[in-house]
C-alpha cells in the first residue's frame, strides 16, 4: 500500500483513490457484520431470503 504522504498525484486522483478505499473498507465491515450475525444465529436461510426477494421484486419462480 502506498503512503499518501509520499504520493505526488493530482488532488482529484488522490480523492478518487480515497473514495475507493472507503468503499472497500465499508464492504469489509459489512461482510464482517454479516458473518458475526450469522455466527450468533441472527441470519435467515438463503432460500428464504431469495424467496422474499423474488416476491418483493416480482420475479417469477424458476420452472
């Protein structure tokens, strides 16, 4: 990982890089939160989640 202190980049490039890093870190936090909830028994089975999404989005069942 490069240090932002030593990087000689345009401000816009640095800003975009920071946004990408924030998105990446938020994704990791979300995955860890989901895994923690799953380990605590707070999740729902995938089949149930998919059925809920199918109903909510009006997706017909597979033949």
